[in-house]
């Protein structure tokens, strides 16, 4: 069967969701398809740095200017997704004075507020900076929750009539002659809202225009219609610490290099990153040396990192692109700007544009430019409002402070919940039912989990990215089962069990890279709890083992009490009531 | 001058307490030094002996058949099957009528809070009426404010696991609990002392109010499973009172931490230590040791608020736990035993410490000390680390207790043997 839409967006990352929101607000009929969860590709696998632009102030001033403008915009429209921590570009004694000066001049040229601090002044802001730090430049960097930002965009797109279809993988582009007119998607066999269609079925979605916003996967999509999109996927590792060793974004002030950022993020700090080109964005090695390099190099800036506890590491793949013939060798030198590839102009094939490159901080602006292009193509005239209209959760943030205490939650829990939910707090948390905490590490209550389930269905990884449940120190050790419990009875037992299994394995994937010291101990506790106490590994429902229950001890039988009787603690027979 | 005893046991979990108790039977002076709250509080209070073979075969109806076939180096192989039986007898005598399972060699299958069944050899008597081999229809009762146990979901899951009885679940409000974040001890306290609770039309006792709610939900089931919150000090009275009021059997479904059944067992063990005259020193870590003549430990050093105080003994038992209890610790390149630096065999590359499946065959799960048949730790060459040191419990290598469901059985057996041998040495 086929469905039709005006614009079809491929990819549920920050680019795709931004475009979907923008076009839906301009009154177009939009469908977005994503093969996994929202943020499943690169968006959900980044360090969460909200760029002031300081990072690009020397190498790419156009991007730097866009960054500082968008930081202002995001403070207005997405206050609940960002934390303005401030940032420092830190110079060590061995780092070049000349570059420090260039960075400072560059920031000023791009209108990025920048102030020079002495080593001592920098350490007053961040006491764990190394004693021999020479100077620093203070800039308005921040932290952004990419999940929250992306989900808020998708949520708002839906409010404007868009259809957002996750767990729907594009298996073919529909092309007739020189025209692309839609795609075939395969709906995942997963349960619940993972699919609005019958699991395992395919659906043709036709559209007036298709936007390929699949980032590092854009080449694979292009190839389905014999179009070449020479995206150069480049992997980077991020290592998550168990606490915030710093409350300010720390950048190393040198031209380029691996392991030069520390971003405070919610309860954690994220170390980043490396930059290495890979062949296949779905299959690349995740290597020990990358984690070790991260800790060793960043410990030069913040020495306590050497002994600190990491809770997991993860890798993301940047969708780097450069126009044919540029021939840059080192991926760190490839521009971070985005490219709009209109296949009509480029390949003579109409109906589709591919978007590659770009970064989260400027994703709204990027979506605006692309949406302008698409409206132009479709002859649709409407202005862009995305810079002025707050995202759901960021409306009336002032009023939120007053509302903090009213949800009957202990205040640290209330504070964390309202930070995540922003202006949606009241709507989500105002419940007359008991509202226990489900995830203690991140202070996530039942009401917030249920709200996420209502949005995303039975996929607990989708609940995770919405709430941060299972993302703290214990990595789901204590809450995986509790989260699965929350799915019942809306979803059946088998669905809840599968969701638990999927979340448990997903958490383990990142934990493996942090297995020493405290976190190895934590991993053993988690394994012991789930295998010993719950017997999740030997569960007959999972293994399919046909257990001969009769062969097992059924309790000490007592002739008077009947076959199911058990001797009571005083040795006498116990009355089994209903047996009689 | 060092504080001096005949036997010094380091570690206050199941292995350590049992080691101290079995050493004390020989009559010498025994001291137990324990640092943090023991992992017993995380545990279900069940005594698993062996539920699955190291190859994953199971659940085993008879653990003893499989114990005889365990590979060299497994703690049960080290101490021998008879010692496992002796240790269970020791445990049965210790716990008396508060535990069940002594009447048979067979494992029991106990329903767990997530709705699976797990094999175990001894179970608290409050768990006994819930055994899965008993074909009695069962109602599982969860509470809105206790999110770990979802009665209806557990019931459905047990059905999928193939249990030979009808299961059903309900979720109720727990009478007298106003706050959604009340601790499990609060629930237990309400029932222990049968506190008056407001039921909207006046006050009544907590047990009566709970029974009234459950009674309305019963549809002919002959037993009711609750999360493990049925009292602490008066657990047995609470459970039997509820049975009387409901006219059906009442049991607890073991759950994760904090776990009242684990705490009840801990209380019993510490009470027994007191009865046996064991000196218990709590809240202080053993941080180092002083070597003496030959391959002997002269004394250990205990950290008391930053001051290192010597504790001496003729014989030592190391029962500090595994990775969870920090009896085995690690950094990015090494896995080690932190007090005596006893040899711990492990792969050099830390990416070989684990496998990619979360429930796979993780090498880290069995990292620990290699020991001789007397449970004395050996170095990399197979020579004794010390003549007067024995090791017991999760600090030992050679078994993955989580996969095998053998944790408490190994702690019990090796604690029993290590304490017994240490006690025998000093009583000469």
C-alpha cells in the first residue's frame, strides 16, 4: 500500500527533525522516517557541546559567526535543552602563544564575547585545572542535550501535523526516469509505537519532494537511486565520567587535535574526541587506545581525570563532506559546514536534495536554509518562524521556577525533572497517582517515564533518550527491570521482556569500554543482580527450556496438609485455607 | 602492642561470618573485622548451591550430581562434595526452623520479582509456600509505590516460564503509605507493629487493612506472593497473621536491594557470632599487613581514622568478597587483591576481561585467588602465598557465581572449611 505526503524527510536526527518542524510550521504536509529511534545515528552520539563559535574562530569564521547567533536563538527557543555553562580555551605552557593570540583575535572578529584570564583566574573558576595552566580565554560555550532538542523538534512537528515514523528503514528510493518520487520503507518487527504499521511489512511513501537528511548514511541512500554522495564518515569517541569534574566547557587552546574537549553534561562530564575516517558508518572498530588517549591527554588539563571513574564510552560518526576534487587528507581539516546537494542541479535527477555535513549548534539555521530551498522548489511561500517560537518545553520558562515545588516530589528530584521537562513539567508531573522514582541515578519518576512511553511506545531506548533513565552511574543496573515494569499492562509481557533485553544489551555496549576499578565493580553488581537475583540469563521464558517442575523441591510435604502443604515454622501443619 | 587473637577473619559477609563461626567451634579466640555493610543486604537470603553447570546446563534438579563433575579449580572441587554437605548441615543447624530445603537434596525453584524462577537449595521459610514445584494457583500482589515488583507482569512472565499453576497479579495501594519514596523498612515497620492506618473511614491495623485489600482481590487462589516487605523483627508473626486473615498461604517473592530477607539472614548470623563469643570489629578497613618469619603473616594493619593499628592472629581468613565487595579490585591494566597482593590471574589486555554479550561468559566474573585444597592462596607458580592465610567466598577464582547460581553455596562451603581449618590449627 502507498501513502502520499508533500515532503518526505529521511533521517530522524537533528537535521531531519529540524527540517520537519520548520516545514510543518510553514504549513506543508510532512512525513519523517527514521530507521531506529530519533537521534539513532549521529545526533545521539555527540559530546553535547553547544558551540559559542570559539572553536571555529580561527579556521572557519563563517561557521563561528553562525554559532554565536544560534546560541542566542537557542536560549530563547530551547532553554530547557541547554545549559549555559560558559567555556574556557585553556593554554598549557607548551601550547603556542601565537595561536592563543589568533584565537582571541578570531573570537573578537566574529563577535564572540572573549576575555583573557590568567592561570590563577582560570583555576578560580575551575579548581581542578592543572597547576601549570598558563592562560585561558573565556567564551560563552554551553552544553546541549541533543536528545531533548531533537525530540522537542519532532514533537512540535507532530503538533503541526507531521507524521514521524521511527523504526522504519528506507529500503529503496522510488525513481522513475529522472525523477525521485518517494521511498519504500520496511517497518521494524518491533512492537508498540515502534511501528504504526504491521511489523515486517513494507510501505511505499510517495512525495512531491524528498529530503535526504541521513548524514553519514546519505551515500547509502543516494546509491539506491544510483546517485553518488561522497560523504566521508569519520568516527570519534566520547568517554563519560561519573561526575562533573568541571562545570565549564574546557577546550584545549591549540590548532587541532584529538582529546581536546571536556563538556559538563547533566550529572556527568563527557570527554571528546577523536577523528578518524571509517568505511562503513554501521561497522567500525571501537578501540581501547581511543579511550586511553582521551583520559591521558585530557588529564594534562584536568589531572584528576587520570584516577576518575568513567561510566561508559560511545562512538559517533560525523557526516563529513567536501565537494568533489577538494582532496583533503586529514579528516580534521575537512570543513564542518553543511552542503545542500540538489540532485536536479548536480545529477539531473529531480525530486530530491541531500544534506551533508553541519553541526548540532547551527542545526536550526541549517534547517531554515534547507526549508527555504524546498519551499522554493515547491513554489510554496511561507516564512520561517523557528527562531521565534519556543519549542515545547521552553514556553514560559520563567513561570517554571514557581512551579518547582508543587509536584509532591523531593526537591532534588523535582529540580532534575523540571530541568528536563521545562514548561511541560506541570502537564507531565501533575498526577494524582503515586509517583515513585524509577531511576534513582537520574531522578526520573514514573510520571515522566509514562509520558515518554506515551510518546515513543514500548522502546525503552526511546524512553531513555527522553528521560535519561538508565544513563547514570549504575547504567540501568537498578532500573532496567523497573522501566520494563512500567510498560505493563499497556504492552504485554513478551513486549516488556523484549524491551528489557534490548535496553540491557544496549547499556552493556558502552559500559564495556569503562571496565576497570569502580565501574568494573558496578558492572559485576549489575550482572550479579540480573543473573543471580532475577535469573534473567537462565529464565525458561527466554531460553525456551522445558522445565520439569515436578523434579524440584516443592516444600516439605505433610500428609495432613495435603500435597501442597508446607510445615509451618512451629513444625505443625499449616492450614492452606482455600485447599479445603 | 597488637590486638591479638587466635583466628582473624577479614570480611563480614556470608563467607566471613560462617568462617568465624566454624573457627569458634574449636574454642580459640576469634575476631571478625568488617568494613562496609556486607553484600548480604543486597542479596535475597536464598542459599543457592548450584543451579546451572559451568556449561550452562540447567536448571539442575539435583546440584550434588553436578558438583562431583566440576572442573579442577572450582571452589567446590577444592573443598570436596562432603564439605559442601557439612557446610549445609552447619547452616541448617544455625538457622533452625527459619529456613527450608534441608529435607531434600533437590533444588527448589523460587519465583523471582521479575517473574522468572531460579534454582536454590535453601530458602527462608517465608519464601517456602511460593515454590514453583507446588502446583497451587497463585495471586501476586504488587504495590503502586513499589515499582520493582509488578504483580500482574510477574504473573504473566511466570506463565511464560511454564509454571504448573495458574497465576494472576494485582496492584494495590499499600495502606498507610503516603509517600511514594518510602523505604522498604517503612512498609515492614507498619506490619511489624501493626500500626494504625487511615483507611478513609477511620483507622485500623495495617495488617487488617492489607488483608482486606488482598481478600477482595482473591479469586480462589490458594496462595499469595508479596514483595519481601512482610515485617522485619516480627516477620514470622506478620506472615502467619496474614495467612490467618486471608485463609491462604502467604509468601515473599525475593527481590533486589535493599533486601529485607538478606538483612534478616545478616541479623541471624551476627546474633550467632555474639552467642559464639566472636569479637566483631566493624566499620574499619584492613589496609595492609606485616610479614613475619617464613611465609607467615605477622599482623594486619587496620585503618582507624587514619591511624594504622596492628591486629595479630595465628591464622587468617580472607573473606573480603569479589569485585562487588572490593576483595578483588582493578585499575586500567591490573586486577589485584588489595590487602595481601595475592596473585590474581587475568588477561593482560582489559578488552579480554569481558565478552560482548551482556550475559555472556565474562572472564571478569571468575577473577580471584587460586587456592590449594586447604583454601590457601597460591602465587603464579602454585606456591603458597602465606602459610597462615586462607581465602573464602567471592574472593576466590574458578567460578561465575551469577551464571551458576552458586554464590551463597560457595561462600558457605568455603567459609565453613576455611574457618574450620584455621580453628583446628590453633586448637592444635
